[in-house]
């Protein structure tokens, strides 16, 4: 397992981005991140399509959030 390198610009949040090759979603709802392994995720909503990248954000209080980039059809639900 490797260490994450978080980057921050001007605020207390730190983030690391994984492209399509750096992560995988398992059928059981877990997120597998390169150099880290499986991560348990508490989903707020289902993804409308396959994600192209994920950004893991650490806020100043030490909480982690995953933000996915997905492509949706124009005029769809936002």
C-alpha cells in the first residue's frame, strides 16, 4: 500500500484525483483505489452512468468524501 499525496490550494481541503485506470467500483458497493485497496463507501445516491474519474477529498475535520465525474444526457436529471 502506498501513501496518498493530497494537494491543496488556499483552503483546508485536500484532494487527490484518480482517473479511470486508478479506481474500480465493485458490485458490492465498495470502491477500490489504486495503491490503497478497497474502501467502504456510504452512497448518497446511485450513479447514473459509469464514472470517468473520482476525486477523494479530505476536509479540515478529517472526513473523506468521494466525488465522481459521470456523463449524462442533456436535459436529464441534475
